[in-house]
C-alpha cells in the first residue's frame, strides 16, 4: 500500500477527496456531510495505523 504513496500522499489525496465531496456542486443527495466526514476520519485512522504497522515491520527486518 505504501509503495504507491507515502502517508502524506494519502493524506493529500483524502483531503482533496473530502474537499470535492463536500462541495455543493459534486455532493450526491444520498450522502450527508456527516456521513462523509465520518468515513473520511475512519480512513485517516486506518491509514495511520497501517503506516505504523509497516514502519514496525521495516525496523524488525
């Protein structure tokens, strides 16, 4: 996963995604802003946890 982008790269992608999704011109009516924010926050936590795991694996090798 982190061979494609480092953690900061994913953060930038997710921030762009969040900005686009919350824009009134691209927001689908089926999603509320709170749902999008919740998913975003969980994805950020997932990426951070995955990054920590990958760093621990690298230091053991």
